[in-house]
DNA sequence: AATAAGATGCAACTTTGTTGCAAAATATTT
DNA sequence: AAATATTTTGCAACAAAGTTGCATCTTATT
C-alpha cells in the first residue's frame, strides 16, 4: 500500500509530499469515488483547503484520477486504472451511484455497449452513470 | 411559440410571470441544453440572480426541465419532453456534448441500450453522456 | 551541505448558491 | 372592476466553493 503510493508518484514524476500521499491513501483505502468535500473533510486538519484543490488538479492532469459526472453539481473523483495516460483517459467503464448511501463505485467489469449516433456525430468518449440501489443497501 | 410557453405554464399550474416566460423562451429558442451561467447572463439585466435560481428550481420540480450530468461542475438544464411528470422523469435519451463548441444536445432518437450489472445492483436510472464532435463542428 | 525547483499555507478575493422578508405582481373572489 | 388572497420578486445579507499572488518551507538535485 505504502509501496503503491510511492509507485504512483514516482511513475508520474511527482515529488512525494504529505498531502499527495494522504490523498492517494484515501483513494486506495476504498474502492469508490470521493467527492471533493469528502477529501477536504478527511484531510482538513492537516492540509490547507487550497492544497487539496491543487493536489487534485495535479492528479487530474497526470491522469491519476478522473472525474465522474454528477447531476448535483458536486464533482466526484476516482482513481484511474493503470492504462490512463496524461491527457487521454480510457475509463470506459460504468459508474454506479447508490441513491441510498450516496456511494459511487466504478464497475470495471461492466463494459459499455456500442451506441450508434445519428449521422454526423463523432463519439470520442462515452460516460455511463447508473443510479439505483447497491448490494449493501439492498436489504 | 408564445402559445407554447403559456401552455407549459398553464399545464403545470404556474402563474405566468416575466422571468418564467423569458427562461422558457430561451429553452425553446434553441434545442440544446443551457448552463446555469448562460441563463443568468441572458436574463441578468431583467431579473435578479435569485429569481433565476428559484425559477429553475420550480421548473425542475414540475418536471419541465431536467439536469444533465457534467464533469466540469456546471449544471446544465434541458427541456423535458411532454411525457415527464412531476417527480418522475423518463429522460432515457442520450446526451451529446461537443468538445469543440461546448454545446450539449439531447439525442432523443438514440435509446439507451440495456446494461447488465453485477449481482446485487439494482438500476433505477441510466444516464449516458457521449462527448465528441458535433455535425456543425465536423468540418 | 548547498542550491535549485517545487509545494504549501495564508490572506484576500471572486464566484456560486441560499435564506428571510418586505414590496410588487398575479390570480381569485365577489 | 375592485378587493382580497396567494405567489413571486428583488434586495440585503450571508454561506459555501473555488481561485490567485506571494512569502516560506519542503523536496529533489548537484
């Protein structure tokens, strides 16, 4: 785990600092997505608000994390799989948002079906967000 | 057009006021989606910021418009088709965001394919956002 | 160990969204 | 058509979210 964090930072030529380690730790410590607010809350005592913003920005640029579209105007971030590169992500997996516990998870095993667009439209990326009830909240 | 606006308001038992007419006019005047910022800019001289927020909120509740998920932390709204009711929308269509002109349109004719989730997940709603190049920007 | 490069915290600020309340506009009743 | 009740609006004040410049400290490099 500790190992994994250093790996990610090294691989992306980032200097290893406290906030970067801590935030990566959060992502690795759970397999869902994190809202900006969550991250800020869970690091707020140790790091400045501004640092959190800047760290997430760096991770986004490097393709370490990606954003998940939401309707409620709260950005959510999730770790990218290893095959994302700077600039270009291929996170062609489905995101699931639980209406009950509000958790967001990446369903890596579910592939996005082909979607045929009207003439003239050229698809570059497809995002699928399924909302409903997750197994944990089911009963 | 003028007619259509009054229809929508009457059908939803809303009193017809300046801001409601103007905002509906914006939606009817173009077939894409509008970001909150757009709406505010194009009505700002006539109506208060707060009124715009409240009007959009009312339209959402009544099912006149719906939100479109975005990654950039800016809510976008689009008109619902007639078959949306208060509370429940069936906007099971695909949204297309052009990377060039930043326009968002609802592709009503494209239906969302069936997505099979892992055991235990129960889908209630599926959102599909395709980004790429739109016909107008194509060449 | 010394230096260069980069990250952080602070303060100040902008933008975005919210709430309470009085005034104004719309709808309803007579 | 006037009077009343109901809604909606604008204002002010505030809360929350996000940004920027700069001095200081930390990490990496030599």
